[in-house]
C-alpha cells in the first residue's frame, strides 16, 4: 500500500522561469495552508478511485497503515491520528474536513496575505500528462472540489499539461504549485517516510525534489515556515536516535508526524485501496436453484 499526499512547492517558478511570488508568499503562510487542510473536501476525488465506498480511500497521515505496530499491537498510524484528535467519521465527509475552522483560517489568511501584497485569487497550477484522459478527468474533479469548497475567489485551480516527462517539464523547472505523489515503504520504520521531508538534507527526496523547502529564501515572510520545518527536522532526528526502546521510538516519530501535519506542511490525500474482482452470474445461479428444486420434488 502507498500513502499519497499533496506536496506543496514552496519555491515555485512561473513558466518563464521567474519566481511565482504570489504563490510562494501564500503557501508560506500557515493560515493559508490550514484553510486548505480543513476546507478541502476530497470525497468526490476519492470516488475516482473507489466509487462504491470513497471514504475507504481517506488518508489522514503521511505514513501508511500496517507499517509498524507498538508492543501492544497498536498501529503506528493510530498513534498519529490520536494526536491529531480527528473527529469520528460521519460516513459522508472526510474526518479532517471542518468547514467552520477552514473559514476562520481563510479569513485570517486573506488578512495576513493582503498585507503582504498577495492578490486573490491565488493561482494554483496543477500539471497532468496531456495525453492521459483519466488524469485529466481526475484533475477536473479536483478542480471542482477546490472551487466548491474553497471558492474560486480565493484560489484559482489551473489544470496544466506536460507532454512526456513530469521530471523534465514540471518538477525540475519547479512550475507546479503542488503535486500528488505516493510513497511505499522501503523498510518498516516511520523514518523511511519522515526522513524524506526534513529540511537541510540533500538525501530527503520530497524536500529536494518536490517541496523545494531548501531553496526557500531566508526572510521575515518565510521565517515561520522555515522555523517550523527546523523544529520538525529536530523532532525526526531525536526520534531516530532512539534505537533500544521501539515503543518510545514510534511515539516520538508520531509526535513529529503529527506536528508536520498540524502545520499543514503537506496535505494527506488518499490510500490506493486495492480491488478484488468477483464474478456472479445471476442467470446461471437461478437455473441452478431451479434444477435443485426439481431434483428434490
């Protein structure tokens, strides 16, 4: 199983290669990120992967389930979710979705960002392969969710396409506002996930290749973002230093993961839930039952 997230690009460029200051200033703002974190209802998007039970795809963490368990059998992801204090599922909406809280953060973000010169709506550029109709359809559903739950006057979701290489055409020139990417564990430990998003480490794949957090300029606008990433990195490093007491190790990693999620450094999206296809022939079954009935007469 892989765990998929939105990975924000904190050092985005426009297509002409110049910095996208409007986006970069907005995404560095915690209230802006949290307005999306709490306000974006992804149920319709989940349905693209499981039309029968969309919420089976819901993901509220970075790590995936069944990675590791504590000595009493508790799944590590449950440790993270307990710290996030997510409400019980209502069977209709994702557990993270809280419209009232999102509205408060949206108001705060608009006030803070307007003072910094950000103009609304903030353009959100999302790239898909132009020749892939399924990906285009998925993006249209996502666009509709942004418009419906966040408002087109707040963010403007732009579907953009690349020809053949996401790496060459999108990731390396850093033109995406975010991408949705999944991670499957190479080994059974939370460090395998959390180590990919720390700051100041060239081996941290997501930080180096997707969020570009190491390229964010040191200034007053970005101070809160960079400080929170440094705090998170310190928490990950301290957790990784615990090697003899695995329960303590997992608890410390759960603290770090909950912290980065509460800061909305990324947005958990979905699990790729596998399907099991079965075949049921109603006509054959009816004929079989009829034969059985006649044989018993």
